[in-house]
């Protein structure tokens, strides 16, 4: 597929010649002056700040575009721990102020500077994108869509590590949390590798859900709550951003995702990060998976991910496996799956040990409160919590919408099921 591109002649229209001030300094003083004047020197990526001059014993140090030495009584610099004005520093050292012309072109200008030439003044210029390996992911607003190919090319030109630029099309409607995208610039290649906190994750961005902006949250949850000796159940695990680091920390992890592509990449990422012996992968409905986990029907040993029939094999017998944490990262609807925990825990299995902690992600609208969020948790769980949940603001996803992580322990009175002789009665009540 070919895209409209900026021709070299078109790029030359960005060439400008800027007249700025500079100071002529002794060659041997260049390093010290760079340090003292670090806040007022010329700063453009790829453009030299020190130039040669006719006298080889001297150098020209370029000052910032808005700096005027003669009018710099309010511009102060730090000299050996003492504050002084820029003008005094130049005078006291006998430096000469000179004019200098800097030629700037397309390659020297920022993304915002270039797009200002194309977008109307009343249109907001895209200032950032989500980086997913070599992919730049945009979510362009309606007002800039007519400029989308230009935006894509400029992003490609200004970011050497970016090889593919895509734009989100529509909203996430798939149960697998994937969205349609269109290619704006670069290679039509969405299989990539993402690095987070020393770990690598392979994925195809078209097939699975991934959000690089959650990197800090992946780390926070593991550091805040998870101990190396813990057993973790990750019910909506995606390609493993929680499961893999938890296993790397030493945990045994039971990780599940409904999307068969996520399941495939999850197993690949376990192998890639050498934690396949501590992670058991599942590809099934989260509600069924949670009920099976709560009932103790997880296998006694995690691992064996090279077997594509893991799910059938591991679900065939009850191994009485308890666990310490449940992670539910499906913000749009995860809280609704809490009903899978009601009455599913075996009193025989959990007696004498703490019930697991639940970490469920959801969205909080502007008009809602944390108390509203607690009531929603209790409604879907089927009863009152024993203690106040811990609410953590993960990030603002929109002006009136925030992503929240709610952490709480499953109450025994809600989690315990009626054992053996009382099963018939429970069935009638339910």
C-alpha cells in the first residue's frame, strides 16, 4: 500500500534562517561555559551548540532563540554556587557577544512545528502517541482525519525507532478487546516486541489487547501486593503483562484469557522470559475459569505449556489448589464476573488460611464516587465486604473517566459453598 508523501521540494519550504545571539569564548572554556549556561544555550536535537570561528583558539557558543544578553537582567545563571545575571557573567569574563545565523530545516523541527503548517489554527495538533514496539498507535479525532497521512509520515520521520503508524478506527466492541485499525505510514507489520522492566513481550497488535500506558501499573501491583511465595490467578491475563512478571518474581501463576491469540502469545511470552515452568495457561471463559479456581480444581503444578491440550488435561481432576490473589483486568466489565466467586470456595480447602485478595479493574465516571464503586462490587459479589477496599487511581482515560484498581479480600461468608449433604438445599436456593 502506498501513501501520500512529502516530496523533498515540499520539505525545503520549512527551511528558515534564524538570527540569534552567541558568545565568543576561549576554546578551553567551552566545557565550563556549557555547564554554567546550560539553561540558556541553544537546544535543538541534531544542531550543534558550539561552532568554530576564524580564530582557532576561540569558539562560538549559541544562546537560546529568545535570549538577549543586553536585556538579561532577570536571566540568572549559577557560577560556582553563586547566582548572577547572564549579562554580568559575560562581562566579567570578557566574552564577546556576536550575532549568528542558524539554518533550520525539516529535519531540525519538531512534530508540532511541522504540523502547524498543515493543520488549521483551531484544530488541536496531536502531541503524542502510544508506542508499541516499532508501532506508533494513534487515536485521531474527527477534526484531523483529513490530515492523517501527513501526520503518519511526520511521526515516522521524527521517530527513527518507529516503522509502522496506525490509527484506531471505531471503538472496542470485540469480546477480545481488540479494535480495527488503519495503516497511516510505514510497514504493514503489526507483530512486534515490547520491553517492560527487563521483560520482553511478543504480540500481534491486530490480534490482541495491549496498552503500553499501563506499564507502571503492571509493576505497581506486583510490587505492592505479590510475594514470591504467592500463588496467583490471572483471570483475564491477555498476553501476560501481570502473569509473566509475577512468575519472574517467583510466584506460581494460573493465567487465562478467552482470546485464542492472546493465549498463544501468552505461552510464547512465558517461554521467551523463561517462566514456563511456573505459569499454567488456559484459554476459556473467565467466569468458568474463576469458578473452577475457587473450587480448588486447578492443577497441583504450574507449567507444561508446550502441551496444547493443557486445558482439557488440567481441568479433568480436582487437585485442591488454593491461591493468594485474583487479578481481573477487564475494566469495561470485570466487576460483573465477581458473581463467579459467590459460593464457589470449599470450606474444607480454605479453612485455616486467608481467603484470596481480588484486584479488579474498572472505570469510574466523573459523577461516581468510590462508595458507588464499592456498592457495585458488593452487588455483583452478592454480599457485603468485610473491610473497605483499597482504591488506586491507575490513570485518567478521558476527561471524565478514570481507570481504578480495587483491591479487597473475598469474604468467607460470601465465598464459602455449602458442602456435600447441603448441596441439594443450595441448589434449590440458587
